[in-house]
C-alpha cells in the first residue's frame, strides 16, 4: 500500500536559518505529492504540490522537487521566519486512489 | 468565505454519551472525509464519502458512524464515546477529478472524553 515517511521532529531553528524536512514515499504508479502546513489551532492548508517527476512545487518561499528515482519530496526554505512555526505534513495521492496518505507530521519551531 | 466549516469547535463528553460532529462545505465537492489527529500518529482516515448517499470505512472506523444525506454535509457520529476517542477531528473535502487536486480542510473539532 501507499505510505509516507517524513523526518521526525521537533525541528528547532533560528530565524533566517535554512530548512530541510525530508519526505520519502512508497506508492504504486505515479502519485501526486503534497506538503500541507498546520498553524497552531488551525486546520491543514495546502502549501505546495507536484504532480509528476522533476516537477518543483513552490509557495511562500518553500520549495520541494518530485524525485522519482529516490522517491522523495523534501521540503526546503532558504531563510525561515518565526511565522513559519507550524506542523508540516507530507502527503501523496495516487492515480488509482483519491485518498490522501499523510506522513506523521514534523513540528517546526523558529526562534527569533 | 467559501470552505469547510466544522461544528462544534470544542466539546467535552462523558464516557458513554453520544454526539454528532457536523461538516459543511460550500464548494460543491463530491468527496468528503473525516480524519482524527493524535500526537505522534499524524492524520488517520475514519470514514469517507464519494458522493451524496454513499459512505465507506477508512483506516480507523470502529466506534464511529457517518451519514451524507446532502452533498454539502458530512456527519460523524459517536454512539457511545470512549476515552480513546479523545482527539482532534478534521473534516476535508475535494473534487473527484484526478490526483493533482488537494483537499480543503476544516479548522477542527477538539473532543475530550472523560
């Protein structure tokens, strides 16, 4: 079955540091890949997505590249801000199954 | 604002009580989902619906029932609440077309069963 593995947190960074959150997946076929963000006390919001190999999703300074050869979709940001503090979820949605499969989430805390 | 609305936002139940969580969406989405979120477990799918009048079990359906009598509403019921059902519940919805579209989530219901 489909599965998503993302790095365990929590991750604590200083403002303006570089962020990487690793995400790897197992799926049949060619899934679409997503990163969702959950700010404290809120629901999940779509951050970015990629639908095919070598696609790069980007939003709000965050980027992730769909790497089929390594089955990965790592999230990166060059300079984090305090306002980026949140839980980040990697997810996939396969072509044959409309349900999203989520990783367990990574808590990011950015200190001033 | 368009989106997914969940009610109530907070609730405390005693063991054995029943309750219904309501999810409403105004985006004409065909698919709707109920997830629970627990520390260290991520999001786990409880039940889902691919259209009005249809429901199906997800990963953790035991102890829950659902109904989708209208396309815009998806109800999650707990017939006899247990402390293990203490969690944050999220509803989500999506269109049916193809994988590239993500979900729209509600803001969650925090349920405590004592």
